[in-house]
C-alpha cells in the first residue's frame, strides 16, 4: 500500500497488522495520481468558497496544469452550475468518471447525478461524509496536478472526514471583511491547527465594490482587513477580490471560465510556489 494514502500514522513504513491501516487501493485510486489536494474552506457560508474554488481552478488550468474540483458541498452544490454542467456523470469499469468543463477542468459533484439540479438532498451527516469519501476513492480522477475540494460551511462532519482520511496537501481560507465572518473563519483556521494542516493563506473576497457612478470604492462589509487578519493568525495573505456584479452574472450563466479575475493569476502563483 502506498504510504501517502494513509494520513493516520507517521510511525512505520509497514502497515501490516495495523488496525487502522486503510483498505487496499480501489481500482479508481490505482487509475489516479493527484499531486496536490487542496481544500477551500471558510467555516462561514456565502463568503465565496465555491467562487474562489472555481476561479482558482480556472487560473491553474490557464497556466497549463491538469485540474479537478471535488464538490464536497453535497447539500448545497454550486460547482456544476458555475461551469454550466448538468447531470451527465457516467462510470467506467474502474469507477465514476468526472465531467470535464469546456476548459478541461474535471468536476465531480452529486448534482451531476441528480435528475434535476434543484432536487433536494435530505441526508444526515454520516451519509454525506460517506459519499464525499467515495468522491475520493471511487472517482477515476486520472493524472491531476491540482484537485481542489470545495468544502461546505462549518467545521463538522465533512471537513473532519476529509482531514482525517484524505491526503490533503493544505487548505486555502476564504473570508470577507465583515467582523462576523472573521469570527467564524477564525474557527476554521484554528481547526486546521488541530489537524496540523498547512494553511496556504487567506483570500479576502467581497472586499470592495466599485461605485458605477463615481468609480470610488464602497465597503459594503466594512473596511478590508484581510492582510491584518492573516498576519494575526500567522498565515500568508493571498489577495483580495472586489464584489463584482459581472462575476455574479457569469456564475448564473454557467460561464465562470470566461470571467477574468485579475487577482487570481497572482494568487495561483503563490499557491503553486507554496504547494
Ligand atoms: N466577488 C464576488 N462578486 C460578486 N458576487 C460574488 C462574489 N463572490 C461570490 N459571489 C456571489 O455570492 C454568493 C455566494 O458565493 P459562493 O461562492 O457560493 O459562496 P460559498 O461557497 O462560500 O457559500 C454567490 O451567489 C456568488 O455568485
Ligand atoms: Mg459553496
């Protein structure tokens, strides 16, 4: 068994006889090689985790990397809609096949298996965690440089399962300038410390809105303070994004790959350098 598949133990190279040794690799895992597995987290809902995940995937793809997104927000999946994908996931002998976007990003989400994108998923935590686990063990991701995980809000079942059983390389944290968001986002940063996971840094989304009349900055959620917050938590500050109605429109139209987020080329470079 490949040692890097087991996050539970740093003691021995030989897993034989260990009660917590992971099962043999599945056919899908044998057919996959993911170099960097990066989770996008915030603790808080609605701050832009899914948008940041999608924009980062697009920026990495534009730089020529092989990229996938594992949508771990099972009850509130946004990723297929952002890329204009709908229920088309299929399977091969080895496992489930991710659906490629127009730009070649491989996506797996429960919403690619439901009869309609607004079919509700009314499942309890353990079932949700089990499905997310299968998105790692039963999906034929193939060769990927970066697999991004779009996490649900909170610090509960899904992030716990992922941090305990996936070989996560590190996490990106998303916040907005509101103090309320900051308080909840800090919980997720402190959760990473519990799991001794690398934090690639903080992205401050919705930091300002450009006034359409005067071109000045409107601070809808308060003065941007991402740099300050990151310094206080001892993590890198990756960059800030404005509130941009054309991003919302691109998301609704399923055309996030056509949206040009200036800040993301530099943010992607920082993550590539740190990964
Ligand atoms: N920078 C931004 N400018 C405009 N709209 C945004 C921006 N970031 C996110 N949104 C919109 O805000 C909402 C929440 O973003 P989303 O990425 O779904 O957050 P989360 O995944 O954290 O819940 C969505 O409707 C999204 O389209
Ligand atoms: Mg989301």
